[in-house]
């Protein structure tokens, strides 16, 4: 039977349910503070206070998250709707892991330098197990590339499924899979030869030496791209030097072994080619070679493909460059 004395109890029960189900979800006053308020105020006064608090909170502008602030900030004065969100870089790494470390370090340093503070690159990396993979890669044209292509496609698909917006292959040699990945996985691939060719073109050079694995130096995928797309004359070492460079890459650099004797031999090869062919620059067309050769080692411009590729990826991720992905 209804009694007026039940009213305060009914109101109190409604207030408790309201606070737990609605107010707490909005991260308002902690529940223990609400319990103290109940002790100090009458039920009617508490009801009025909560109603007023609800009305005021519904008119407040919700806080902006850090991500929203980053994506909406624009010094040029454009509206936030015209600013592109940061793209997630998908790196196929592990080929070898030694240069993958450099990609990760360089990309994060570049984003920090561009955006300041503790900003870092938005990256997903899939690291391929290089042991069996390298046995076929080092054989160049004599290797069985079918399983390698399959592994590359699988790695790209995993990155796409994980949320990568585009792919960077952290290996000059394995950029030979770029077109296959883009066609079959349906994701943009930032080709390392495009980034390098563009950088050489900006320097105004016409002829460059190409150092890399035997596959990179002897196959058409890299050299033809530089010659046909960027109008460059590509100069290669002789057969004996190509064999030597390939051995150093796989037996030393990919194993994180840096020897002075190898460095001196590489410098001798570069200087000889510059003298014989009047080459204007040298492409370090293996992502491990920059661990051995630096700009100060030779007098012609050095094109560090690891740094160039990382820079292109960061610019594309931040929406600060035109697309250089494989076409």
C-alpha cells in the first residue's frame, strides 16, 4: 500500500541508479564523494544539486584528445577538415634485421625533428626470419625466388591487416617485389629506387655508381627504373667486384660485422669507378652498406638509400610529399 513516507526512499533509489549508470560513466564526481553528499544533504536538496549538475555538464564542450589535437593542428590556417591524418608506415623488415634497426631509428628521429617534443613515427613492422630466406637471395639469378615472393606477399598482407596505410620494404633487393605486392595485396608500396632516383635528380647528377647485392646490381628492376624514369646513367662494378661486394653484404654486414679491410676495399672500388667512368655519385644500393661507407670516405656524393627511403616514408606518412609509391 502506498505511503507518503515511501517517497524519500523511492527518490533515493532513483538517484543511486542515475549516478551509477549515467554520471559515473561521464567521469564526474567520484562515487564516494556522492555518498558523503547524501549524508550531509537532504534527499530533496541532493536531487536539486544533481539536476543542476546534469544541466551544466550537458552544456560543456567535451575535452579534445591528444590525437585530435595533433591531426587538427595546422599552422597554415586551414580548417582541420583539410588536414590529412597521419598514415601508418608498414615496414617489411628482417632482411636483414641490422638495417631494419636503422629504419626504425631514423624514422622516429625524423618525426621527432619535424613535430618536436616526444612525437614519434606511427609504425608497424613485420620482421622476416632471414636464415633460410638469405640462402636463396644471395644466389641472385640462380636462386629460387618463388618462396621469397610468397613470404613477401604474406608479410605485406599481415601489415595491411594490421592497419598499415602503405608499405616500405627495408631492402633494396626485395623492392623487386614491390609491383607484385601492390598488385596482389592492393596497398601502396614506396619504392626505394624512386626515392633514390628523385634525390639524385634533385642534385642534378647524370651518372652514378650502383653498389648492392648481385641481384640488385645485375637485375633490371633497379637499374632500368633509374635509367628510364630518372634519365640516369648507371655504372656497375666488374664481375669480380660484384662477387666481392655480395659476399661482404651477406657474410659480414648482415651479421653486424664491420671490418676495416672491407671498408677500404669498398672505397677502392668506388674511387676506381669514379676515375674510370667519371661517375658523379655513388648509390649505396644495399641497406647495410651505409653501415660501412659514409660520405666522408669518398669525394663524390653518397646516396644512402636507407636514410633516403626512411625520409620519403616519413614525409608520405605526414602528408608532406607527393606520392612516390610504385607505379
